[in-house]
C-alpha cells in the first residue's frame, strides 16, 4: 500500500494530538499507589531513552510520584549529543521503542509532522541528531519530571522498604523503588587495557565514550583499537574533521560480516527471550559476544573513502610506549607510530565498579553463582553479568542480600544475559519496558497488599442509589 503524501503540519499539532490521545486513555487520573511523605515511589537514574521510556510507562500505569535524575545538562542525556559519532542510528527506522504503542508518540509521527510522509519513505536510517531532538520533544510533550545536573554517587538500602540515594553534593533522595536506567556503561565501566592506562599519558589517548578534541588532531595520525561499530564511527568522524590518517586495528583475521541482531529482531527474540532456560540464554549470549557485530555498510564506506584510512586485520596491540612526541604501538606485524590513540574496546560488566552500587555489590547474584556451563563452554564475560529476575530486578546472593536489593532494578546493558537485547538497546526496548513497568508496579502493590486488602474489605461507598417499592 502506497501512502499518499501529506503536508507537514508541525510539532504543535502533533503535540496536541498526543495530549488528546492521552486524555482518551485516561492518562491523568489519580495515582493508586499509597505514597509516603517525603518518599518517592520510584526514582529513575538516567534521563536518556531508557529512563524516559520507563517514566512514561509508569505514568501510564498511574504511578505519579516519580522522579528522573540525570547527571548531564538538559538535552544532553545519553550519548547522542555527546560522545556518539555515528551519522545515523544503526537500527532499522521502522523499529519502535518508547511509545508504548501510541502512534502519535513514535519517531515516525514526529518526523512526518515536520517533513511529511514522502520524506519518511525516502529516509534510510534515523539521523543521530534527529533522534536526540525527538527524545527532547518526548520528554517535553509528556511532561516527564526530570532533574538534570544530579549525579548519583551511592545507593544505601534502608532496611525499611526504602532506598536512600545520595547525590553528589550531599543531598539524599529517598525512594521505594530505584530503576538504574544507566545505559551501556551502567553495569560496569568502559574497558581500557592496562598497557594503555598504565603506560601512556592520559592526553594521548581516549575511549570512544570520552570527549575527543578532533580539531587539535587536524593533520595528525590516529590509531584506533577495536573493530566494533564505534571504531568506524570515530574513524569517519575524525577523517571528516581533517585528521590526516586513521588506522583501525582488529585482532580478527577479517571483519565480521553477519549481524546476529537482525535475526534476533525478526525471530521474536526480544519478546520471548526471557522465557528461555538458563542454558539457552548462556549459549545465546556467548555466541552473541563471540560473533560480534560488523560496522554498518554506510559507516565503513564513509571511512574507507578517505585516502588516509587503513584497516589492519590480525593486528592486536601488544604494547605501547612513548618515543619523543609519538605513541609507538607494537603489533604482531611490527611497530607503528601515532599521534593519538582511540579505544573502541567495549566495556566490562562488574557491579563492583559502579560507585552507586558499592553498598550492595556483594549482595548481587551473578550468572556465575546460578549457572554452571559445560567446561568447554564457559565464558567469563557472561559469568560476570548479574542474574536478574523477569522484571529486571536484582536477585540476591543470600537471603539477606535479597532483602537489601528488593526494589532495585537493573534496566541497563547488564541485563543482556538474563533478558537479552532489552534495556539499553532500541531493538528490544519495545518489549522490555512493559516488563519493567509490570515488575515495578507489582512490587509496589505487593508491598502495600495488607493495607490495600483492608481497604477492599472495608469499602462501603454506595454506587446504586435507586429505590424500589417495598425495598
């Protein structure tokens, strides 16, 4: 079916349509949660796409005493306007994520309101800057309560059904439930090899997740370690900025060509992965991490089009050192000289590396605690992930630990093994968010079940007021 072109009618009209839809869905009716003075029902840490989606989902379920906090300035939440350097998102434009099935809240509706349906049909992938602009509109039109410039430094379980969340500067927020919507890095930290961290000045290298002053590198020579998508994002970005040469080094003999995510998107993985048994989940994640993902064709082509681009396969970095003003990288094929290094070396999952989880890290059950793979199939990267419940809730390594962890939800990339591509991946967020919201609201209900049941049994407000003769 061919869509007829429509005339863009602007965001003002779309925003009005969103509010009309929400009114029809009884969005603004009062909360059912028995709130406590001075205590948030839910605190969401992270104001990017995951945090905004979680907040909207809870507000749809009439949970209103919530707050989203983010350490970044307003409009700079998540990676899209900071360290992400791809031209477009990598996911298909047709995927929906945080709209909860409300068509007027989709990126497509937002795009067509400004550019029309013909433009949408012509669009290949979602431009990165447009996605960030959409998220800003999403937050505004839904009036999601977000507090920026609020960095969480520690979460202390209170033992009284609440968590005390300390912010940088000393303020403490108290919440019954805490959702860690902290993205890819939220389960640990970006990985930096020791021979980089310990052997080079910090002004001669950066991880792809950090700021890079590309203007200062114009005319220079850069080495990039790693073959992930971010390596080629940074390669094309650097060359476009005027860097003279960019050399990408990978340890594999060739770049991977198959993207397993495309199969997962088409095969129901995102909706039904949580129903797999532990052995299947372990095997799927082991294969996913082992196979890796290729760069997108367009990103690779942009980088390869520059005469200063080079790809070194079977070329892991063995050591680095300074030689005068140059960084010397040792590979199995010899030494190379660079002015600056960029690391696309992924991340390490380890709750103990998260300062906000320091008080409970030892309580968190890991996959290594709950599942033993065959000896020839063990994967330490899989083992280090938290073993989560079906609603992203932490499980405790002991009964005492479970009590302290109750009310904490890991809605970030550390959920990969337990719940698949979900909390920090657009490919699975459509299915992950309802699961999270159901788990959070379910805990709120069960925590107050005694009072709710007492209210039910004593409920006596008349509804029928008619009369009948002889009654």
